[in-house]
């Protein structure tokens, strides 16, 4: 009779697939919960901005979705860490882990399911960090910029004088949801030495060159000097009025958000908008490269905390507390390394070491245990307990 190795036996593979499915489902459940909590807090601000600016709900949905890749960089590592701890706890309570270890499976064999989970989510986080995050966050900032530079139409009420910006007062007879208005009156004192009054039968609010504006149709423009010594009257069919503050100079959005920039640009000092941001951008670029491995590092911490040594239900509480403490320490090390790298480029290697050392070290530890345990059993005396 030929006995197959433990890693090739059908029941063992079924056990791995069973544990993997449990961890995958739990990871998605925790991840959806974390993203949902962050989405609720963020949605309040987004919804307030959209409503105040009178923007369509499509802008609200677009801003709500395009910010998710940023949240996933935080939610996924925490989710997989919790999932591995929880599923292994359930397997220990149901004695599944004890039976698997008693059947001769080594620690590295029991860790195959969480390792596969780590490879899966690390691969996704790499794609997210390199492609999805800069693309989606760029869209988010574009929509946010557009909304912040439009007229807050909630301020505009029928037959009410409103100071839309400093030095400009507006009155509309009737407004419509599509941006059109009837019987528009504008009193403009933004230009030094000149007072301008405009009336029009109709108007339409638009965005022009990154600035809010109103197109007036069929109206009059009366200009008067502040000393009231001279004036001029103009009749027009169409006239465009920019609605911006008196001291506003910049009408285009500057790409200063690092989350929307490509990694290659972050690592290139010449691509920095200002020299003062070079170290910060380079540190962010290296963090974007290394951060996907945080999920794998936390998975290895959780797996080693459960599988290292003899698995016993009696010491589960102590192991859980120690594992959570090490996980928090790993996250703190990454955050600290990132912060130090922004002030000193010599600290950039710490970003990689804080993620790769726990992952590689603990994986090696489980592998060494798997080699040492069979050797110890073979070296034990014939009558000794195993």
C-alpha cells in the first residue's frame, strides 16, 4: 500500500479549500463593514457639497465610488488580519485545527489557505496602488473641484438679493433646476473705481475656464464711475459675467494631491510642483510600492500567532492578545517609517523593511518549524510520547 504525502491527499486539499473559502467570505464581510463605515462619514460631506451646489446625483454617486480605492488600501489589510484570526478561532473551537495537526499536517501546510489569501489580496492591492488609485482619485478631485467652483445654487432664491461673492449682489426672478433663470439683476462692485449694474430677461449658469459664470440674454449693462461723474449704458443680446471673488487669481486645478499621481511621477523629483514637496512625494511613491505587502505581512502575523508551536485551546487567549499587539506594532512601524522618510530620504528602506521583514521572517519561521518537527519526532526514543 502506497501512502501519499499529506500535501497531496484529497481530504487535505479539501480542508485547505474549506478554510480558504471561510477566510475569503469573512474578509469580504469585514471589508464591506469598514468601507461602509468610512463611506457613511464621507458621504455626509459629499452630499452636503452636492446639495449646496445644486449638482446632479450622478456627481454624488461618482464621488462616492471613486474614493473607494483609497479606502481599500486601509480596509483590506485590516480585514484579512481579522478574517484569519476569526476563522482559525472557529476551527480551533470546532477542533478542526487540532485534528488536522494530529493527522500530521505541519504548520506551513496549515498556513497554505491564508498564504493563498495573502497572495490574492496583495496582487489586487498592487493593481489598486499602481492603476486604480491614481485614476479614480483623479476623477474624484476633478468633480470636487468643479463643484467647489460652481455657484451655490441653494443660495439663489426667487426674488431675494444674495451676495454670491464679495462685491457682487444678484437677484433672480425665477430659477430652474437645469441652471436657467429669468429676470436676472446683478450689481457688481468688484472692479475698483467702477460700479456695474446689469439686468437681463434670462440667464444661464455655467462653468467657464474653471470659473462659475452666468450668460445673460436680452439685457442692459449700466456702468458708473464711483465718483459718479461718468457712466455708460449698453444693450446686449448675450453677455457673459464671471462670478468669482475679487482676489481670485487661480482658475485651474493644480495636481498637488499625491494620491492621484502616478508612482513614476512621485519618484521623479523633477515632477514635483514645488521643491519643498520632493521628499514627501518620494516617500509616498515608495510607500505606494510597498504598502500592498502590508496585507500579506498581517496575514503571516495572524497565521504564525495561531500555528506556531503546539496548537492548544488553553493558551488561545494569550496568543490572540500577543498576535493583535504584534499586528498593531507592525502597522505603527509602517506609519512611523513613512513619516520618517518624508523628512529624511535615508529612512526610505525602513518602509520596505517594516513590511517585508515580518512577512518573510514569519514565513521562514513556519517553514523551519515544519522541517524541525518531523526531525524531532524521528530523533525521539521509541517509547517516548510524540
